[in-house]
């Protein structure tokens, strides 16, 4: 299922199944392109996805109290305990890209696809959590959780 073209109707169906009925304007799919950049819009929450060569690497969420998670943390390996830049640098399969703490952020922006799901804050944090969980189950991102926790 393509995240940009197919996911919105599927998410609406799943949300409706649990009694959540968003309007079309309350959930928006945003393809950030390459190189990508983004900004946090007040009144919105986000589920963000990073995909490289048809494999999802990281899927997470950002709300009012975690804005930097959306637009900066994943590009700087020193910004937090868990972020995309740190995971890419630690992955031996990525060594051939010759990345460093200084270059990894720009490399991510220029080489990794980013699609965000923008969610109206009025839908609430449980809706955001559910969308993130659905995407985790569908796409099994490489850098989420510990390998020992995965069943697949």
C-alpha cells in the first residue's frame, strides 16, 4: 500500500472501526519531497515516516510538546537518545555512504523519502498513537524498537 496515495482511505476505515470519525480536512498526507524540510503547524500533530530504498527506517510522532522531534532531532545524531541520524550511523549496512556526524543530516534530507501524516490536534493523542501503531504494524520500520522485541 502506497503511503501517499492509498493510506488515507485505509486509515479512515481503521479509525471508523474504533469510533473515530475524522473529516477529510483533519488528516492530511504530506509528501516532503527531496530534499525535504518541514515546519510544525500549531494545532496539528504529526506521524512522520522515513523510507530508504523501499524500506521504512523510522516512524514516529510529534505533538505540541515535541515539536523538535518533527523538524530537527532526526537529522542530528547528538540531539536525543534515539533518532534516525544515530541509527543510520550505527548501521554497518550504511557504511558505504561514508557518513559522519556532520554529513548525515544533509544526507538524510537528500536521500531518504519523508512522508508525514498531519493530524488535527482536536482528534486527540489517542488517535495519533493509533495511526502511528497502524503504520508500525504495516511497515515494520528497521530502526524502531529492539530486534529482540520483534516477532518478525
